[in-house]
């Protein structure tokens, strides 16, 4: 028979073993996913998913070293000036080790985000790992891979540390613009919007001062105008008409733009549609913002509102966009995790599965079957179209939920959870 002391020891040891096992399993899964994706990026020379990093990013840094001309500072650039931080970091050991150092940086950021996220809701951490695996090697091989974990950290801390979250999101937005959507959602939805704004303004001031110290001028804002002259990228939802025309042998084709370094669509009306897509995106974003403001005015639950509004705005940036790069799908993780943390996994389970399917379809399209996409092969065109329809459906669901928050909030006697208690560690 066990003594009472032995029984007490057994009761204390078992609960401690379970968290260790859970953390160990998560760590092993994290290592496996990141190792596999890193190896694909390094050794897949046929599909070259690592091409942007080792050919484009590294070229910009090496050109600055050799010629004293720094993109974003001395010239206008497609990215905000903050993108020089991760690109410059990867060049610390020179061009020969650029790819390896890039992967170290992204993996370290992902590790920090997964630990912080798992302490709050382990199921959300597992979902993010599944999302990274589903999205594939591009999840580590673009500048967006740096912004995603920063935005996830901000999503975890947004309620209890709004100034820190605002600073992280703004830093990420100065690397790649999309996290600005989450900043906007927080400013609209949260009672602690002023703290978010303070964090955002401090980071913006720091970035601009650093850029000025390096000699930057008006070109620092060049990224705002660099996208306006682009055509319709082949993967963008709006390109479906011409892509299907190319597949059916009608008046549509795919060509490689040597200035933008991407595949775009050509055909009757394509240039006109490309010219109006930026205003259309502005209108769609404006409608979503208006719904968010209405919901806030009618006292909708602020924490639920910030999650739905963040997701709707990010989806709009993906769906109503003439650019459709595969890494854009990586933007979905942070706003979706924000929604998971405050709404619960069960309430968003259908959409969680849908986002994983979107990521998997994206990996199928790029890098594995991208040659079939640009050749307008039937299977690849159908998969890409289905992926884009799923994105449109997700956007529609988010807009409907925002509408419901806006019109059902008043008089519902809801209590805002815009407090530290909104998110509790597991």
C-alpha cells in the first residue's frame, strides 16, 4: 500500500509531467516543420522557393555594399524602409551565408512567437504550426515571414499590453505594409486605442529618424506609389477571367514582367482593371472601416470587434488586390489567431479549417505547380480559382459578422472585455 506521502507525491508529479510532455511535443513539431521547410528552401533548385531571398534581397544588400546605393534610402523602393532591418541582418556575415542567416532570423522570431502564443492557448500554437506546414517553404522565404511572428506577438499582447502591441505591429508595417490593417482595427475597436497609438507613433518616429540619419528623404515613402503602376498578377483573384481565357485558348495570356519580376496577365481590359484596382481596394477597406466604426459606436464587444475587423481588413488586402503573391496568405495567421484567442477555437473551427485549406492550396500552386499556373494548365487553374473563391468566402463571412456586430450591439447590454482578463494563460 502507498503511504499518504507517496499518494501526495504522485498527485503532484503527474500534473507537472503533462505540461512538459505537451511542450516537448510542440518543440519537436516546431523543429520538424522548420527544418523541413528550411531544407526545401536551401536545396530545391528546381522550383527555387528561396529565390527572392538569395537572389533579390541579397542583391540589394550586396549592391549597397559595392556601390554605396541603398534601396529605400537613396532610391525609391517597393518595400517600406524598415525592410532593410531583416535584409541587412542576413547580410552581416556577407553574401555567402545570406540564406542561412535569413533562416536563422525567421526561425528565431517564429520560436519566440510560438512560445508566447502557447502560453496563452496551446491549441492556437498547434494551429499556427499546421498553417506554416500547409503554406510550405514560402512561409520562411519572403519578407512577410519576418512580419508574421511580430504580428502574432502583438495579437497575444494586444489587450493587456496595447502600447507594446501597437509598437510591434507598426514595426512590422514598416517592414511590410499589411500589419497596418491590424493597427487600424485596434485604433477603431479598443478602448485602449490611445496606448496603441502611442506605441505606433514612437516606432514610426524612430524609423523616420533613422532613415533621415542615413540620408533618406521623400523616397522613404516611395513604397506607397511603387504598386500603382503594376499590372494584374497571375494569382490575384481579379485575374481569374483572363487566366481562364488563356486556359481555354481565348484572348488572354500570361507574361513575365522584367521590371516587377513577376508573372502578370494580359488581355482585353486587363490594363483598365489594373488601373482601378487600387481605388476599388480603398473603397472596400472604407466600407469595412465604416462597419467597424458603427459597431464601436453601438457598443459592440471591443475584443470580439478587433478580431473580426482585423481579419476582414487583412482579407480585403488579399482579395481586392491586383497582386496575388503566395506569401500574402501568411498574413492570415495573426488576425485569425487574435480571433481565436478571444472568441474560442470552437467558435472559429470551420474558418480555421478553411484557412488551412487555403494555405495548402497555395503551396500546391506555389512552388510545386507554378509552371502549370503560368502555362494556364486546367488543374492548376482550377485549384488556384478554388483557393481564391475560398478567400472571397472568408472575406464575406467576416463582413457579415461585422454587420451583425454593428446592428445587434446596441441595447444588448454587452460588457466589453477590453481588459487584461480577456486572455488568460492556459
